[in-house]
């Protein structure tokens, strides 16, 4: 029996995923959580083979930083000798989201509009270790293939992290503190970002990245 944990902050999504998975005789949903922190704790408690992980969770306590699904994935993989497989199931398909999840150790990346049989097949393949290539929605695989064809204009994962923080309104100093970089290194990343996007300002860089689906 494949034991699955659902990690999503929307109850209606969890109900839908449970209904699809429990139609399969060899899959059992053993838990549901609404935060990334709870996903880590439940995974570490054991008894889970696959985690279906959303990437973004709702606001937590006022003033508290909300952990993302990618951060939870990285922590699960770092903290456990034999971690459960993490399969991302989300609405977000930007380069920043996809690369962040894969770098964190996610074994697949499906969008929430994936057909039910595709979801069930992905859970089975990752749980049984029968993955020749990572299960991914077609649009996600297409985005990665575009990056491979145009490497010069593709932002690196670190550049995407910097640009995400720029888009959130962070200063160079704040970005450096968040990513543990010097301000000079942040400025260097911004120079490369501007060059790749063909822009000359932070505002234009964010606008261009959003238009290209990078953010």
C-alpha cells in the first residue's frame, strides 16, 4: 500500500486529491496538513511514502514568515535518512517555482489541472522508484525545454531568487541578508539579470520577468 500525505492549505483541494487517490486500491491517504511546517513534522514522524506538496501556503501568524513548499521539500530531504518522495501538485508554473522545487529535491511537478489518471500514475511511479524521467505536466516540461534551448537568456536559480525579492520590494541590503550574500554580489546578480532581460531598472526587470512567465 502506498501511503500518501496531502499538503495544501485549501481543504477543497485536499478533498479532491483524496477522492482521486482513494479510488486506487493500492493508495491510501494517511494524513492531511495545511502548512509546510506541518508537512515537515508529519513526514518526519514516519509512515509516509509520498507527499503531495503545494508550493505556496496561506498567511500564518502576523509577523511570521510563511514557509514555502520548496523550503519544506528541502528540509524533509535534508533531515531524513530515507525521506518520502515529494511530488509537487500546484497551480504555479513559473521558472522560479519549477526550478526552486526541483532544486529542493521534488521528484515530480504536476499542475492541479492534471488528469486524475496522470496523478495516480505519478504517485505510483515515484513511490515504486520506477521513474525514468520526473513526472511533469506538459506545460512544465515545455518551460524546462525552452530554458535548455536558450541558456543565455535563462535566469539562473539564484538570479530568480534575487528577482523574486526585488519584486517583493526588498532593497539590495535586505536581499543580501535574506540570501546570505554581500551587497556587491547582489548588485552583480542584478547586472546579469538586466543584461539577460534587456532592461535597465528594477521595475522593468520585474515587469519583463512577469511577462515572460519567470515570476
